[in-house]
C-alpha cells in the first residue's frame, strides 16, 4: 500500500532532468529547480569564482520570469506568524511567479544541496529525476552501489521512501530522504512495468570519478566529463597536457548535467589562451567569465554533446564552439542557462530565484534554446567524432 503523503510542491511544468547547478554561491548561481541530481544524491556547488569580472553594464531584462524576493520573504514571514509553513508559502509564491527554475529548500535540503563538492557522499547510489507528471524516476544507478545490488535500474519509478510517498516532491526533497548516516537502512518502494516491489537497502559512503581518461590506439585521448565537481577542471587540463604531442582530443560532455561554474571555466581554459568564456547578467548588470591563459589552442578537438548536456557543460560547449576551438558532434543540448541568486528567508529556508541568463561569447542565450551541434549524429556518435577528428589531421 502507498505510504502516507508528505507535503511536496505541486508538480510544475518543468523539463525533466534539470540538474546540477552552475554555482556562483553567495554571489550568483545558475540553479537547478526540480531536476536530476547527479553523483548519487549530490548536487555539487561551491563559492563563486568569477575572476576577472567585467565592469558592470546595464543590459535589458529580457530573461525568464522570476519571483520577487521581497514578496517571497513577506509571504514566509506572514505564514510563520500565522503558524503555517514558511517553506510552503515560499513555494506557492514562486509557483505563481512563473519562475520555472525557482526552488525553495529547507535548511537540511540546502545543506545537502551545497555539500559533497569533492564527489563523495552518503546514499544509496541513484540519480533521480522528476517527470512532468510529478513522478520520481531513477535516471541512473551507480555501479556496485546499494541500489545496484538491490536490482534498481534506470527507468524505475521511485514511489515511497521509508513509507512516505514521493510523487509530486521536488528532487531536493527526495534526495534529503535518501541521504543519511552510513549503515542505516532505507526502505524503497519502486515500480517497473506496472509491477511494484519493496527493497530495503543500507546507505553507504560512495564516490564517483567525474573525469575519466582513455587513450585510443591511434593516440587520440578521450576525456569523459560526467559532471563539473571540485577538481574536475584541473583533471581535464592535466589530461590535455598529458596527451601525446599533436594527438587529438575527444571531449565527451554527453549526459553531463553541469556543476561548478569555476570548474567549467577551468576545463574550457585547457583549450583556450585566455579570452571570454561566457557572460551572465544579474538583475540587469552584465558580468563576464574569462579563461585562464596558456591553454592548448593547437591540438585538434571534437566535443561530443547530447540532450543530457546541460548548464555548465553547455557553457563549455558554447565557448569552444563560438571561439572556433572545437567541432561539436552529437545532438541538440538541453538548454539550461538561467542565473539564480540564493535568498535566505525568515524561517531559515533558502529560495533560489532566477535573475537572468548566461550567454555564449557571441551572445547566444542558451536557456530554453540549447546548442545545436556542428554535425548531428545519434547512434555511433563516437565513431563519427573520430572521423571528424581525422579530418582535422588526427585519427585513423
């Protein structure tokens, strides 16, 4: 039988899988809303690194709808004074505003959302996403994790966590339920092909490698970036420096839901010698992100992208494409580029409200648009990318 419901926000018409955030925490964030968190219940973020920022300039506010932070704070204060839930009042205010990426977190949820920046966390090893109908779906399962040993797999519906129904919950709330102390049990009711079952799993200390590197027989280096967690930018840069002289690189950003903006900028810097990576606006004030000097600008480069390439990964894709540094191969990217700022509310919860969007060096807005690859390829995309790399002077 389904467990008793917990209060969760009314399902909103959000794209499934809006994920790891581009973070300018304490200054500006590119937020996630109610989407998929990677790293098995972790949503990595960190303080901003926006150096060197361009001088502020007024730009038109033509971005997505946003909630008014003062109105949200007033709604919370009134709710708390009346003995009602401040978080629920904030969620209702954000929902009315039409801010599709706006999100509200209680203190525990926000703590979970901002920790585990090094790719380590305690959980069961699932990546969760929310469907348009509010149901929670397993996006991926960490190999050798408690969830994997229990037989969970991508596409399963997560129905209850410890007897509490999760349909209609935000991913942040589900993540908070799945997290806990290593060794403690959590009871999951899952559905697959219309059949429901219950599994009891024990939380474990888990980790994921955000960057994997392999060398092909022709000398090509394949750098797969699963997410931009702490240290991933340096890992990309080190892999490029270690590649054989003159050999090409395949930068695989498929399925990368984003991550820390500072790491994304560092990764882009591995292939650029300074210059603009992206601009973003915060309540009408335009700012900029620049690559570090000294990157490899000569090595042939192909970037692989798909519909799971989001947020910070789109920032890197757009910079390499606009700067003429890489040929992009794959399918259209997700289109997540809303800039958000965190606001601490009177009850201690946090609202992240949209304040603008980020743009590629040529001024393209990614939010809602995504990036079209230079060459479209579905099945066999890596083989196609290798042939393209060969046409650039490297490969079989």
